[in-house]
């Protein structure tokens, strides 16, 4: 019997396509998504402290899902896309809505415009990040990372709510701050990514002692010191940019 050497194999010979997804990393992503959604609900109900805390919880879970996926060799395209959608809710929509409900609604169109600027910039930041994976220096982020921007906004709401600061007189300042966080996300300012830190390697004793000291200071007033920590990180990019420009000149 003659056979055609160029014949294509029938469909039955093709390896079956897996339709499952990896459970463990996507559980962390789902937890981050839930935390972002809870932050929106808590903000709508006027519970701004828990809303801000939920955004910080989402940030922790978001930092774990990728590491868990790499450690367990369970990375997938589905997980990457799901993570981006979760980030848009937790670090784009949630901080803007919480800030708007807390203070920005009192200044009318300026308030919702500042909130929209933040949301739009978060979406653009995530889209740009996804298209630049593998083509940029891993040592730096281009633009303020969306979790850090969300932490800066949520930290401000948390700290002011903790100390019962009335947001009304600060509404225009909050609007400018929220819009600024959004614009920094889509800027070309470089931010250190901390991806080169080797958590498996050995470190000097003083570094560990310093970490313990930082944790102790944060525990005194988590709302204040977490906000100051991320505020400093937010400012580090423009300050380093100015320092580099001055060095070149």
C-alpha cells in the first residue's frame, strides 16, 4: 500500500490540549482580587481604615502569587493575564474609589477627574508593563509600580482616618496627590525594583538587625509609617532622576 509521506497526522494523533489551570498561584491572585473588591465595598460604606488595609493585603498577596508560581514551576499565560486584571481592580479602581469616597467627592468635577486620571494611568501602566516584559532592565521599573501607587494613596487615607483628620479642607491637596501618583505610573522615571535582592543568600548581621528595627518602628503606628515608607519610595524616583540630571550637567 502506498503512503503519502507529506500527509498531515489526523486530529486523533495531536496531543490533547490541557484545559486546566494551576490552582496555587491563582488562589493568591484571587485573594488579591477579593481584597481589592472588599476595599471598594468598605470605602462605599465609609469604613476607610479597613478599605485601606485591604489594599495593603492585596499588595502582599500580589507579591506572593508570582513568586509561588516561579517556585513551584506553575507559571502560565492564564496566570499572567489573570494577575493583570486583578491588579487593575486592586491597585487601579479600588484606591481611586476609596480616595473619591473619602475626600474627592466634596470637590465635584475636580475630584472625579483626579480619580479618573489615576484609574486611566493605572490601566496604561499595566498595559505598558505587560508589553515590556523581557525587554527592559529587571533592576528598575519604568514608572511607579501600581501596587506602590495604591499603597501611597491607601496609606494617606488610612493615616488620616486613624488620626481622625477631616478630609474636607485637604480635598484639593488629596486630588493633586492622587493625580500625581497616577502620572508617575506612566512616567519614564526609573524606580528600583528590588528584584536583584537574593533572599536565599547570606547577608550581614546588621542588615537583618536593620530589618527587625524597621518592622518594630512600623508596628508602633502601621498607618503612619507604612504611608511614609511608600511616600519615600514614590519620591525616590523623581529625586534620583534630578540627581542624575545634575550629575550629567
